[in-house]
């Protein structure tokens, strides 16, 4: 159990926190390159929708860097709280980029005629707004639940009420992201049915979405199970769960998005309001000339 000298429920590993700080540093730097420097060199197209992804990656680096300090001072509540909060907040930014990317893919890959761009009746420009709002609400719900439970020192009626609110927020996050993955599948099938094939470059971006999406989904499942079992459950008392089921999935998701970066594989065009993906058919026509 946690004590005044060690608020962790186990003996935390400094080498593990150092390792993941380093591991997260590389994809974070690479993603910043693809968004900030890459477009200027012509190697990557402008992808402003990946700015939240870069912020999320930077938060992951900072989270585990602060965890290093927290492990050295295991009784410090501020260090523990800041590190844990960043670990929870970072995926919200990462998912925001995925939601914005999906909206652009729908507009680029599906004709506007006959409302074909609508998936489950939702216009593509509304998808990011709905999903980001849901994710933010989920995070605020988790934060309020944690606040209620900690107000009672995670004991008594406050613990039960706060935990239930927190679990509700986690369940909403999981449901939101599960629906997002369904929309990715529907988009993939619709493009295939309309074009009888899927552009090879678009396939690569979809592979990145599938891989990253699977790992993020697994991470959401882990978080829900973790708090459903409570602070007395197995995940809270074993550090390996954090690294294997939280740190690794998010790291693999960032690496997949870096490799299958849409700025590398998809055609680009510049608009007055920013940069979005142009119609894949136009690019295909150019390649056949």
C-alpha cells in the first residue's frame, strides 16, 4: 500500500522511467520534423492536423521524464500527480489528430454527391468536433471522479462515488474511440465500393490508422479495467502493467503514425484556411499522364 514516504503501490523502477523517456523522445522529435521542418524541404506535405499529435508526443516525453524525478522522490504528491496527469492527457491530443485526419480523408476520398461523405449521418467536418468534444468531456469526467475520490483519501463513500464517475469517463472514452474505429472501417469499405480499389498510398495511411487505433483501443481497455478493479486491484500494485499496457501501446501508436505519415503518402493542396488532402482521383490521373 502507498505510504507517506512512497505514494506508489509498489517500488517504482527508475531505469524503466528513463528508458521510456528516451524511447518517446525519438518519435516525438521525428513527428515535429514531419510537421514543422519536413514541409519546407518538400519531403512531407503540410499536415497541420498533426500538431495535436506532436503536442501529445511531447507530453508523453515530459510525463516519463517527470516520473524519473518522482521515482527519486516517491513521497512527492505534486511530481506523481503531474506525471500521471500528463500520461492521461497525452492520448487526448493524439486522438484529436486522428479525428481531424479522418475528416480530411473522407472529404478527399469520397465524392460529395448524394451525401456519400456522411457516415452514420455525420458530415465529415463535424466528425472531429464531435469526437474531440467527447474526449474532452471524458477527460473532465475522469478528473472530477479522481478529485471526488481523492477528497476522501480514496476511502469511504467518496471513494465509491468518485470511482464510479471516473469509470464512467473511461467507458465514454472507450466507446468514443470504438465508434471512431468503426467509422474508419466504414470509410475504407465505402471507398473500395466506389472506386473498386483503394489507392496504394491511401492504404498505407489506413494501415497506420488501424495499427495506431488498435494500440490506443487496447490502452483504453486497460485503463477501464484498471479502475474497475480499484486501487486494491492487480494493475495498481504492479508497475509492469503501466509500461506494458499504457506506455508501450501509446509508443507503438506514435511510431505507426510517424511511419505511415499522411504528409508522406498522400497528395497535398494548399487552401486559404490551411492545408488539406486533395482528391485522390486527381493525383491518380496525373500519374497516368
